C-alpha cells in the first residue's frame, strides 16, 4: 500500500495499533493526537525505525480551522491524504438526567463533528485522484445503546448513518466509506471501567475475552486495502460476539 494515511487519535490504544498496521502495509502515516505528544512521537519513531515514513501532528479535530491546517501540513510533509481513519473519540458517561450539556457537546464534537470535518477535508484530494478510503470507528454502543452513554452512543450511531450516506455520494469516484464497530477492547478507555465492569462485560462476550487493539487494526487495514475495493457503506462489527 503505497499511500498516505491519516489516523486521528493515533497516539495510543486502537489508534496506535491502526497506525502501526497501516505503516506495516507500506503507507506513510500521519499520527494525529490531542494532547499526548510524547505518545505520538513514540509511534512515529516506531514506524520510522521499521523503515516507514510518519509524522505526528497535534490538532483539535473538532475545530474546523485546525482540521484544514492539519490536512495542509500533512500534504506538505507526506503527500495528499488517501486513507483517512476517523478514530478520535472520548467518553463523558453519565445517566441522562445528570448529563451536562458540556458533556454532550464535548463527545459530539470529538466523536462525530470531527468525522464530518476530516472527511470533508480529505474528500477534496480523493475526488481529484478518484481513489480514497474513509474508515471511521464506531462502537457496539452505537448499535445496541448502553446505559449512561446517551452522548457516546448517539455519536457512534451518527457515524454509521453519516458513512452510509457519504458512501452513496462518492462511490462512483472510486472512494469507499466504511465503519468498524469495536466491542470491549483492552485499552486505557476500557480500563477506566474498573475490574467489576470488565468482568461483567466478558460474561456477555461469546468468545469470553476482551478484544485486542491489533484485532481492530487488522479490520481497518483490510478495509483500506485494494482487496476491499468492492466494499462500501458497511459496518464491520468486531466484538467477539457481544452484540449477538
């Protein structure tokens, strides 16, 4: 894959695994991060030590002007973005009656508004070259819902509807738009749930364990490849059977 990829939220967890997966497939990778520049630099160094090309770029992906500047910087250093992975995401969980407007807005801005902004910015170049891959990370919460996650579930369900609509708009130009919906994956975000919550989640998973970030990255890598050129508008659920 001799392409340029941008992974939002690419400094740790699933995002880091995706960045490494795409680099392993031959892509030059821009690793976006919100605050943890050290972690992003570590990912870049790992890619470069393996002979790949990479850069770290700190951007608030919910800010329109910052996103425009990010794409310009990536194009200047690595080339035009051909594979976009919308992975950036946060949680601000609370029961609906206690959920603040700020918690709602923060999650929607980072998880859903960013997908709109980054996809729109990436499309300009993809439409010109008549080739592109847009892959966004949703969640089983966006499919089945989850108590205390009205904001998160809404943002992740929105990604699915957005991606299906966009797939219909741009398919004739050689651009595919797909979604990967992880279940419970062993990351810093799920670690915050605590042992009891994690154990309860495992009891609901057919495979009897949490997923690994590399298992999500493999799915993303496939959807970014030429082998997946006839797949668009789809949601690939990678959850070990949680949502069955």
